[in-house]
């Protein structure tokens, strides 16, 4: 009975404080935050950010939208609204956050801030951008999927894009596994990476084959991920989706840390994937053991890769990419072992500007 009274009292107090908070909201004094528009894409290509922080002494901006090494100027108005402008922003989708007196603060005005980093679309060419939502294009579905991982002993998450009409059809499809980078989650590729939208547009334009795209959570130890990937993720997909189960119908790509997971996956299992793209990644230049082990393993698996892999690609964001030197050094070991591959780079550094383009160019070559 005592526990029941405690539960009732706790429930009453929760309702009481909720109602009290609501009453204070309705009776409070209006502030400049009420009608504040936190992000605005200006006609000159600049993007303006605003946050109401009247008591703050310093407010700056962080995230993908801020160019490396740039010290942005922030201005505080008399009404307590801080304004920060990022100049000459290229077309893309960017993550951002405020730093209020050194504390990372997600935009409280952004509708999705509770779930992930806030996003702002910069689309100077509107629907012509390859990652823009187009009204006249059939759209596939991006589904949140949970599976039990025997490897980790936990429930883990992934996102799965299926093409338009997938559930109404009965045809088998190939599978493309797409991995995010360090510090991100399975939400990165369908979110800031715009993977589903890119695939929608490519498919509508007749530039790629129908497939499903699996975006797993790679945010664990690389070796542990490889075990989870091979022993849990691939079997789950092949048991729950109408897909082919041979190497010719599997593709694999990943960026940065996800690129390392791609490397470890196909080097441990060289007979599993026919199409591979390592984005902005490579063995660490100062890690002698990694190079020695990689050299030895490539020598062992070179005949299998030659037989199984139809297309192996390495991509970088130019010399400004923080993984550029690692990647170039690693490719010398691939050259030494006679591994055929394609290499390309574009300006943009270690950023989603590059990786969205990587996906846009990689998907059309798959399963041809």
C-alpha cells in the first residue's frame, strides 16, 4: 500500500508540475525567441544563424557548415539575439550546432534537434540538385530496423531504403551496404547524407538498378563491427528481405571510420562482395603493424579478389581531406600486390559534400 501511495503521489506531482509549467508558459512575458527564425539562406549565398541567449558572454557556431580553420564573427543585439553568418556556402545539406559559453547547444528552434544534429538545406538550384527532394519522382521508403545481434548480445539498429513499390512486387533485389563515419550513427546516411533521396532520383532517371540500401550502425569497434556485419546484419537482411544472397549481388561502401570497416570486411571475407567503395579512409600512416598485416593479407587474398570483385574504388576529398595521405600510402600496398582499383578525388575535404557525390557516382555502376 505504501508503494502504491508513492506511485500515486509521484504521478500527481508529475501532472502538477507539468500543468504548472504550462501555466507559466501561457502567462510568461514574450521574448524575441518566440518568432525567431534560427536559420536563413540569404540571396547572396551566405547562411545566417540566430539564437536567443541574452545572458551568454560568447556564442559561436560548430558543425559541418563551418569551414575548417575559420573563425566566424558573432554579434549580439540588445534584445539578446546572437547572429552568426557563414559566407559563400556551397549547395548541400549541413549539420550545425551553437556553442554557448563553451557548451554545445543544438538549435532549440529546429524540429529534429531532439533526434539528431539539426539540418539546413542549401539548394540554390532547387530540385535540380541531385540530392534535392523532387515532387515528380516516386519515393522509396527508409525504414528503421532493429535486430538482435548475437555478436554483441544487444538490440542494434539500422536504416533500410527500399525502392518505390518494393512491398507490392515479388522480385529479388541486390543489396548495397552503406556505412557512416566515426561519431555518427545509422541516421547519418539517410539524414545529412540524403541517401534515400539520391537513390530515388537516380532510379527515376534510369541511372541505377533497383536495389535495397542497408545503412547499419557502425559506431562500435571496427573488428566487432565486422563480426556483427557478417554474422548478424547480412543474415538478417537475407532472411527478412527478398534479396539475392551471392557476391555478385552485394555491394559495400563506407566513409572515414566506416571506410576502415569496409576494408576490414572485404579483406576478412574477400568472397562476399563484388562492388566496393572506400571513401576518405586508409590505414594510419604511422601504424607499421597495420601495413605489415595488410600487405600479408592482400598477398593471400589477391586471387580471390580478382575473381570476385568486379569494381573496387577509392575516393578522397582532395589533399585537404584529413585521410588523404593515409589513403594514398595504403594504395601503394594495393599496387604492390597487384590489386586492380579505380581512384578519384574531388575538392571538399573530409565532408558530406564529397561523400554525397561519392554515393551519386558509385550507385550507377552497381549490379550492371
